[in-house]
């Protein structure tokens, strides 16, 4: 494997922008050289090499969108929910001279690194990519892979404490999504109605208590990762599950007009639920009244 390209000459680029340019080559370090990965190795950003039922984009474009929405749309949601002051205070904290906000941007670029070392499972007589556990693999690669360590320490001059924070954030980026397991056991299921329930608030408190040093980051990462699954926002402002269902035909028309994968309809409809889950989580752990 050739050395990872460096961008020292492009001083105008931020650290995360440089790292994002290196992501395709970095990801290929972890793609197993087997027949099932032949296209993936050539085209690591191919949407059909991602979990295309739930992701409109390939892994790298999804990561670009994740970073973009962290820099833009996320702040709008925090203001709407009345928690922007608390979020900004947390993100302004520093680790060895770098703010958590800047370190979180690095974590976002590397959050799906574990997806490149994917597994396979048999479905309907054929092998399908399986990305279960990719969060833990991302964290492990950032903390322990010598090639990633060399890149972060030598080119980007990051300290052990900064890398530890980045790795942990990558490992926790879908932690709030696990509230789905609680939702499945309720009459509402994983819905907007569940997001407004006492059961959801309790589950959110439990997650926040489990990761006290990263509880705010857990919410931020889940929100932006969810937004980056699709750029179709037809149902994003729906306030009830009935409103979401009423938009189904409009969503189908958008999918058809843009020649998108028809299976994306559930991901598009779920944007509003994910947003409401994040709102409940962040307002609960920050002890703020839900607006």
C-alpha cells in the first residue's frame, strides 16, 4: 500500500478538510481483498456498496454530508430547541489546546472508518454486506492501528488525549440510535409518539448517565449522522406520525423524480423521528424544558 497522500502544501485547508481528502485512500487500507469487495476497492464511495436501504450516499459522501450538517444545520436545530448556549459551551471546552468542536470534526471524518472492514451475511441465497459493530471498529482503528496513529500524530500533530477523544466519539456516534431497542417494546414503536413519551425520556437519561463525559456528543453525532443519510427533507418538519404518513406519496414522487433508490422511503420518513429523538435526548440530559 502506497503512503497516504499528505496535503501540507494546501495550508488553506482545515485539518478535517485535509483528512477528508485522504479518506478514500485511508479506507482502502481496511477493505479486505476478496471477490465480494472487488467493486468496493475500486469505488469505495459507491452508494450500492453502502447500506443503500438506509443511505442515499456512499460512505465518503455520507461523511462529507455529516460534516457539512454539523457545520450548518445542526446549529439551527439547537437554536430551535433552546439549547444552543449549552451546546456551544460544551464544544468550546479544550483538550490540549484544541476545542472539542474542532476535535469532533475529526471524529466525524473518521466515524465510519470501521465500515470499510465490513463483514458479509447470507440473505436470500446471496452474500450481503454487514456493517454491524462498525462503530467499535472505527474506535479501535483510530486508537490502535499504527497507520492511522502515524497519520494523526505525525502529520496532524494530535496528542494522545486528543486522539482518545476522537476515537471515543467515533465509537459512540450511533449510541443514541440504540434507543430503538426500547421503542420496539412499546406500543408506539420507533415513532415521533415514542420520542415524546416518558419511556423515551427515561431511556435518554440512561444513555446520558452511561456516558457522562460524552453525553452531549452522543446527541450531536446521532443528529448529524441521521441527517446525512439522505438530503430529502420532505418529512423533516412533520410534528406527528400521521403527518409523516400523509407525505408518503410526495416522498415517492421525489424519489422517482430524482431517480433514487425506492427503498430509501423509510429513511426519508424517519428523519423527523430521529430529529425528535435527538431533541428529547438533548433537552433531557441538559435539564431543559422541551419546547
